[in-house]
C-alpha cells in the first residue's frame, strides 16, 4: 500500500497518463515529419538516384532518427514552415492572459 493520499495518487496517475499521451503524440509527429521528408527526397531525387522501397526500408532500419535529423538539417537547413512555426510559437508565448 502506498502512503500517498488517494487524491494525490489520482492526480499523479492523471499527470502520468497525460505525459504519456504527449510523448506518444510527439513521436507520431516526428515519424510523420521523417516520412514526409523521405517522400520529398524520393520525389526530388528520382531522376538522379534509383531509390527503391527496399533501399529506403534498409536505411530506416539502420539509421537512427537523431542522425537522420542532423543530416537533414545539415543538408537542407531549416524549412520556411518550421521558421514560421518558431516565430509564431514565440509570439504566443509572449502573450499573457489577464
């Protein structure tokens, strides 16, 4: 038995569940982002490189997300959409509700 009051346990479990949902959504968003980047790369490189689904699958199985992210940032830099998102996110953080 826990020595924590029941109300505190409930609050702890609710926060834990919400944190799990948030992390899962972040992972889904990251996977969607990489999938879109790979699709973009495939379309843009079709004329110069023969990217097969097997080659892409092999690359996804052997390359870490962190390494792929660093490579994308190094090669392509920050996209206009991510620049806009960063600016607007900061502007909403500056707003305070009375």
